[in-house]
């Protein structure tokens, strides 16, 4: 059971790291800096792969344990419940951050679309003011 608790603790540490990375990038995104977007998503995906791997190990080990086994101490049960509660709290915070990231990206995207429409309107107006007749040339024979 101690192995499961250690794995759960390790999983929560990776989830906290995931949350920290997201917090840092959220600040950067809010400032309009999306230069690190690809590296950010790659780092998150790497951490998620680790979490999935640890979850697999937890499931494998937990499958071999009878949860009603009297040999499992109340302290171990409490540690598992606390770890699960912490995981749920971290995941909820990560989901909130992800919603903030999506809103920030959507806002930036809307700004870019508005800017493109302004540029198109300006080009259209500029072209309409250009002379459409034959260009005037000086008659050199005069």
C-alpha cells in the first residue's frame, strides 16, 4: 500500500509542476506573448504522459489489493483519500487555468481578425482612390 501512496504523491507532484508551468505561461499569454506556445504545449504533454504512466502503475497495484483488507491501516486509507482530494483540487485548478488560456487565445485571435479586416478595408479604400484612367504623359513634341 505504501507503494501506491508514493506513486500517488509522485503523480500529484507532476500535476503541481503542470499547474506551475501553466501559471507562468498564462502570465506571458496575458501580456500578448505567444512565442513559447509550442514549447509550452510540449512540456505539458510530457508531464501528462508521466501522469498517465503513474496512473497505470497505480491501477495495476491497486487491482491486486482488496480495499476491505483489515491489514490496511487507517493511516494508509487516510493518506490515499488525502492524496486523491489533493489530485482533484489540482486538476480543478488546472481546468480553470486552461479556460483562462483559451479565453486569452480567443481574445488575441479576435484582435488579429479585427486588425486584418481593418487592413483589408484600408487596402480597398486605397485602391478606389488610385487613378483608373490612362496615366498622363508629357508630350515631348510640343
